[in-house]
């Protein structure tokens, strides 16, 4: 929350599908409500992971607005988590 190294609000164990073109649906994660409005970051603990869709359900999740997504060019592209760029 608020930075890639900020407080953790949820954690989801990722199950490998074994192939980039085979998608798996993960079970929902319980999220600790931090209150207020915050920036949310998805942080992967290792390389070679792919996130295709992220869905919010429940109180406070309303509308279907397109999220604002930004990514910066980073060097290095891989390494131990958290990756310092």
C-alpha cells in the first residue's frame, strides 16, 4: 500500500499453470481494510510471473472504470525481491 515496500494488505499463493498460455483463477484473498484512499501495488516475489486480470469485489468496489496503470523502465529487470531499480 502506497509503495511497493509499504504495508501488506493481502497475500495470495500463486499456483503455476505450467504454461504462459494456460490461465488459472486464484481463490479470493481476504484484504485488511486500511481505511481511506491509497495507491495499491502488486508485488511478485519472483520473476517469470504474469498477471492478466485483477478484480475487486465487495464494499467500496463500485463502477467499472478503467484503472490507471503506469510502468517505468527499470534496470535491472530481474533479481531478488524486492527488486531495487
